[in-house]
């Protein structure tokens, strides 16, 4: 609010001074040459001050946008960390998600998309063209289907069958 009234005052003074400086013959009988020159310098000074204020406002807006961009980037990184942490829990949720016994035919066409060692635990992403599943070593993918993960291999073991999925 204070800036708006100051800007309005400066604008009015600039208009007055520019009118005075454009028609010096009108004010010469009232003011001497030194006073006219002083008014011109004041007008220039006020204009320069206004330009500096506009530059400062522009810089403040630029810094605000940079701050917002940095906050957005930090939020994206935090979200990425939360998502990768959630993937590790997907295998636990998969145990209860389906209540039927899978057979080996269900996993033909699957390939290992990623095998990661996280601390002492192995985590893998396996999938086909329609879905991607995150599994942990030693967990149960579905009732009766155990998962074993090695450096470059995911082995699924069911009732009477084994299926190996490799990184290809």
C-alpha cells in the first residue's frame, strides 16, 4: 500500500516536472535558470528512482519464481523417495491382494525389469506387457508362490513347478 501511494506521488511529480521542463518559457519569469535546472535534475532523479524500484520489483518476482521452482523440485525429490520406499512394501501387500493359487502358465512371458540389492534385501520388478510387480527375496508373491532373487535371476516356485525369470 505504501509503495502504491509513493509510486502515485512520484508519477504525479514526474508529470508536473516533465510539463515544466517541456515548456521552460512559461516558468522562466517565475524561476531563474538555476531553479529550472534544479527541477530538471529532480525530475531525472525521480525517474531514475522509479526505474530502480521497478528493477527491484522485477528481481523480487524473479527470486520468488526461483524459490517456487526450488520448492517444487524438492517436493518432487521427496515424492520420489516416498514412491521408491512404497515399492518395497508392494510385495507385502501382494501377499493379501489375490486369494487364489497361481500356476506356472500365469508367469510365462514375464521378464525381470530391475533387480536391486537394497541393504541386505534383494528387490526385483518383474512384468509383462500388461503389468509390473515388485517382489522381495523370500516373500510370497501369491499364495503358494515363493520368490527367490539372485544377482541376475528371479525364481518363482509354486506347488510342483519352478519358473526362472532373467534379465534380458
